[in-house]
């Protein structure tokens, strides 16, 4: 078990978040997750709140940090809706910004005081390969690119406090949502897969592998970095 305390994972019950939680719990770590819906199979403490909603978010965070000493944070919750330039609605814009960025700022600010006081902390922000540009997904791309700015700036602000801040940027990963939106045999799945130099999608566990390392004591000298887990799609000329 970690000598440090709890790991808080936002968006914890499915996909990348769940793969990470399962991994950490299997190693004896204590985890607090946040999601909108309850999940009886969740292996740690689960707090339910819609993190895109300012009031719910702040209430849930106040209760969480009062109860659980958070030593490590994974800002994993995110939202994307494809809307091409000319079709971007204010509602979608706001939801993408609230879920990806307002939550990032509020969750991080709620856990940082204890990390500073204890002179130990790990913060990992989950961005996306899309931060390099996403045709038809500019709002999501911009939000994920902004995460890099937060990551680098916070890394500098916390560098003398024993707290590292890094960004993990996945390429296309086969989560339940991806499987639902791009079923085997679909044209969208073929296009996405073809655009990855390795010719395959990533698995949530492959992203969890990197997050687990960045959260570890061994990664103490790594801060302010953005690391892609993308089968080479961040260095490819092909766009998707
Ligand atoms: N999958 C990919 O291909 C991919 C690629 C690049 C980057 N990413 C990024 O990786 C992160 C995780 O994505 P994923 O694909 O693993 O997600 P996912 O499989 O759709 O799971 C999302 C998780 O977040 C929770 N959640 C969603 N909206 C929430 C909200 N407003 N408030 C609280 N919890 C919420 C969900 O539970 P509830 O539904 O119960 O709330 C669920 O536990 C995101 O930041 C995403 O942008 C994903």
C-alpha cells in the first residue's frame, strides 16, 4: 500500500480511469473515484457528482478532501463532441470547457494545499493526441491543448514542493464508448485504425501502464511533461 495516502481519479468507473483504478487497487493502493453514476462493482471509494456542474463539483470536492487525504490526482474526466467550424454551438463549447478544464482547475486546487503541506504529490492530467489538431473537433483539441499549458505552469509553481505535474496524451483507445461509436467493421473504425502508424487501437491498460509509472516514486524527477501513448499517431502525417 502507498505510504502517501489516497489516489483521486476523476471519471473513474469506465475506460482509462477504470483500468487505472483496477491496476492501483490490485497493488494495494487506496483509491477515491468520481463519476456521475453509482457503480456497485467499483473497487474503491466512489463519489457521485457531475464534474461539469460547478455546484455539484465543488460540493463533492469539499466532502472528498475533508474525508480522504489525497496524495495523488489523476484528472481523467473529459468530454468531446465533434462539431466542425461553423457548427460549433455555445452549449457544446461550454460543456467541453467545463468538463475538461473547469473540472481540472477546481479538482487540482482542492487537493494542492495538502500536497504542498506534506511536500509530496503527483498530478497527472489526461489530455489527448487531439491536442495537436483534430479536424471537426477543434473545441476538444483546444481544451486538451490548454491542459498542456496548465500542466507546464503548475509544474513550475509546484517544482519546489515535492509535487510533480505531468500530462498523458492517449491516441485512440478502445473504451466502451469507442466500441459503441465505432463498432467492429464500421467505416469510422477502419479510418481511425488506419491513421495509427501501428495499425491498431490502444488498450486502456496501456494508458494505465504509463499513468501508474508517472504516479510512482520512481518518476520523482519528471515534471511538466506531456507524454503520448498513441501508437505513433502524434508523429504521423496522417490526420483523423
Ligand atoms: N478513449 C479514447 O480514445 C481517448 C483518447 C484520447 C483521450 N482520451 C481522454 O481520456 C479520458 C478518459 O476517456 P475514456 O474514453 O476512458 O472515457 P469513458 O470510457 O467514456 O469513461 C468516462 C468516465 O468518466 C465518467 N464521467 C463522464 N462524464 C463525467 C462527468 N461530467 N462527471 C463525472 N464523471 C464523468 C464516466 O462515468 P459516468 O458516465 O457514470 O459519469 C466514466 O467513469 C478523457 O479525458 C478523454 O478525453 C480518451
